[in-house]
């Protein structure tokens, strides 16, 4: 039999009978009939249902709302006077978010809104069945964004596509100020707090908060694929800028919902493949008078990509940061909004999207890896030479959980930043004077990730802290007492205390091909025996750049389950492309290189040499870019990994690099047909390559899911259980306790 579905791999390994294989194939082939996109109880080989999960690591319970580890606070923003912070949160672990306040320095938390009390109006419920209305309420995400007024009197926020305001005293005293059939977004107060800007139908509008009158500020033609990506008022000046993103040249991609009675393809813009420059998106920067009028466009050089735009602190000029696509070369420009004159301030290698101003507005703060490590530099706002602020064998830590690693208050002389100086797998908090000097560490000894939000005067820093075994929460650090922090939020529910998570151990190995040291962390089962008397299977989990970093995400409970319940060694590699290890390491997967794949292959070989590892049971799984890694480790060198689960792979490397004919391992492909990030066509092309090569792979599809695998409650938990079951199908049971006790929750 050539290509497609072959019985060989299952039968040869002896884990399943031929009858069981046929039953499993039936499940795979009937996947499109499952209208809810994946089920949490599927039949096993003999037609019986596997027992429900029991024990302290219950995947069904951990991945059901309310979330036991809590809903992480997000969108932290200081009030302009520094007396409190606002953030989005659900204190009970639900998906519905409201606005909360925390007083500073007391850290007392109060709830500012309770938007669930607002019923759906006729416009929002029209034409919906009772079942559809219940689903709308069930999946309601709550408040989606907010912003402070400059006079500190109120906040504006978006909910169900409309605009509301709530006083800074909170108390759920909200009122709706903009209501329309369209969706409003991108809220911005004018510098005098009298007007509230928002985006509607591809144009910028302003609401007069005293009279309630709306005024359309821009008159951009409504062309499909064009949208306003960002905008901002000039401080103290009567101008605003906006970024127009144009995707009208994109190819359209059909995205059918196969679960409907009549399948109608939903056409969505298709992201162009690399090298297809004719279908690339373009971005333009426009400048408008504060009361609306004629748009004037900044004259950007063709072939340069837009990274960031921000006003100078006094509003006199616009700082436009550009990069040359495919390179690390950046260009800093100043634009005069009156004359539209563009002046080049600097060019070189720098982090183009993270350029900020010093508190006094006299210097531009620029992260750059020009010396081989990502460090801080400053430059006069008029241009000139860069002056290095920090140095050493460490980097600004850019990519753990959040790309936010740098914060500059509006007052004082301090710059706060996250650094790999303590350990390359961690992000600790430091500050340095804008005039230079030795950086001072603020974070305590706790291992993990500290993401900074500095108060306007620079006295306090709220940090989002987490670790592999510690879910996200907000803490307060007083710069007068470095090394100490006070907890503000408590996101995990009380029952989460019964879940035993595992603190990771840090390791390194040397890639023999180029001598580069690669870091990884590993979770080990309780009672781990490293003497070699017992051989453990190994799973490389959620492969991705920076995945070795010590921080929390939604995969951590699953990884603890693999270690503690299934008795696996769980490895997270910080391979090429990861931050914290220098410039060359961070760029190791750019320009068509495959050093990221090579690092994972060499790590697999390294694990196979360890006395406590079963060399015949080394597997991996990954999603998105990690899904591509999960394929490439099998397509580049057979015999290192014997089982892999590949989810929604971004297969955008040159086609010649993929060699499916080398596949000798068990491979499960998982995809979602409503994915607007990685289109199903990429999976279909990969499956055809496997068929053409005469190779076998298992396949599972979620017909009503997108790239998040979180549109529906049942999907993500089903995915986690499906991964675990696939390893057990091919490796046999390794679980602790009674070997006949099925604990996967099927």
C-alpha cells in the first residue's frame, strides 16, 4: 500500500491489535462529522469508553472554567498621578474580565466594573435563537480594553463593541457613551481629556465628552483589507498621527465551516508566502489636524518596514522607526508635522519596536545588539552617536511570556528593564540611570520572570511575576527596598493548592556541530532515579523559541501531568532563536537557517546518551512554529525521535528543506479548519507531501476552531489529552500507581 493510511506502524510495535487499528482509523476518517470540533470521550479499540481521569492532576478539571490556576491579570496601566493601577482580571478564574483597581502602595484591590449586569440589547440579540444567546453569554470575554484620561477623572473602555466610561472611583458607575451597529476600538483620550478618540469602520472619530457630539476626523475610503493599526494625539499640539495598514493586495483564502448544513466559504485575506513580495502588506503613516481635515502622508522610502511610531514628549515631532525587511538594519527618523520634513537621526542594528524617550525628553533610549549582546544605548533627540548604558555577558530579556522588557517613567532618571544577568532562562528586574552607572537589581531571589510596569515617578514597580510552578500574579516592588515584593493579586483558586507542580531543574549540553552551549530545563517524576536502574521516556514539550524560559503559561499543568502522572522526563529547550544568549544565538533561525532544528536534534541525541533515559522512547510535540519543529526533527534525521505530535505547523521554510521521505517515526498531525493564522492549506500541502512519499501519519481536525484552540471549551483539554494518549499508545503505560488505572480522562 503506497502513502496515506497504513496499518504497519501500530501493528509492528505491538501496542494495538489490527482490530483496534481499524477502529482508530474509523475515528480519524469520521472526524468531520463531529460538529463540535473534538470530543473529550472517544471510543477505544473494543468500543468501550475509557474511564474518567482521577487523581490530583485532572486535565478535565484543570482545563475547565473556572480555571483552577486563575485568570492572569493583564493590561496593567498606572493612573497619571501614580496613586493606583488598573488592570483586567477575573478574580474567580472565569473568562469574563472586568476592570480592577489596586491602590499603591497599599495594594488593596477593588473591582471597578461588573459588566455582566448589562443585558444584551435588541441590536445584539436580534435574530438569535435561545441556544445562540446562551452561547454568546457563555463565551463573553468581558471588557476588552481600557485607557485612563489624562486628568485622572475616569477610564474609557470597550465592551461588546461599544464605548463606556467609569469614574476613577470605580463603584460600577459606568455609562455607555458610544453606541452603534459598528464596532468601536482603539480608545485614546485627547491631551486635555475633553475628547475621546476611537476607530470605527476604518476611520478615526472623536467624541466630545461634554456635549456627546461625535466628529469624524479622517475621511479614508472604505477599501476591504485596509485598517487603522494605531494612532496617537500629539502632547500639547493639535495633531494626531495614524498608521494605515493595507492588506487589500492579499490573496483571498476560502475558510469553510464544514459543520453547517450548507457550507459557505468565508473568504479571508491570505498571508503571503515569503518571497511573494507582490502580496506583502504595506503600512503608511498619516498626520491629521486635531479636529480633522486633510491627511498628509509621511514620505517613507520604498522597501522599508514600519516598526514603531511615537510622538516626541513635547509633541513637536514624530519619531518613526523603520527596518529593512530581511535584515537587522534599522532607521530612526524625525518628522515635523507642520512641514512634513523627514530627518534621518540614526541607522544601525537595534530593536526597532522598543525605542523610547528619557523622562526629560532629551534622549532617545535604544536597545541594540551591536556589540553582540542586546544592551541599552542613548542618543540625543537631535541625532548623533550612540552612548552605551549597559554592558556585560547578558542580554535584555525580550521574549519570556511578554515582549515587554523595558519601561521608562515620565519623571525621574530611571530606566527599568528585564535582564538575563542572573540566569539566561530567567528575566530579572533591574534599573539603571539614564546618565549611566551600574545597574541595580530590584527582583528577589525567586527564580522566574518579572515583567515591569513602573509608576510615573519611578518610585514603585508593579511586576507580573510567574515561574514554571507559579501562575501569573501582580506584585509591588518599592525601589527603596530592592529584593522585596508585596503580592497584589491572588489568581489561583483555593483548590489549586492541592495541585502539586514541579520545580524545574536547569541543564546544558554542547551542540557538537559548532560547540555552542544550549540551555534546557527539565521536569522529573517524583522519586526520580538518575542511577540508570530505571529508564524513563522523554518528551520535548511545546517546542518553540524561548520555551526553556522559566515562566508560566497554559501548558504548565499539562507538563506537570506528563512528569508526575505519566512518569516522563519533560524537556523544554531554549534553542537557537531564543533571547538571552547573545546576538548570534538569537538570530540562529533567520535567513533560512535550520540551527533551531539542529539544536533539537542534538538535544535528542544528548538525552539518549543519559543513563536514566530510554533511548527508544524519545518524543516531542509542538504547535504553530513549534509544530514545524515537530515535523522537521523527523524530516531531517530519522532515528532520533520516534514519536511526534505536530499541531497547526507553520510550514513556511523553503519546500526543499522538508524531506518527508525520511519519516520513520509515529506522527500525529492536528489542525483546525478555521485557523486564520496558519491556514489549513499548509497542512493539506504537507499531508500530500507525505502521501507522495509513501509515508503514514495520523490526523485529527477541529472543524470549529481557530489557531488559539480556545474558541470552544472542549477543544484545548481534548488536545492535551490527545497528545498524552498518543505517546501512551506507542510507548505503553508508564504511569505511577496501579498500571491498570487509566488516568488520561478519556
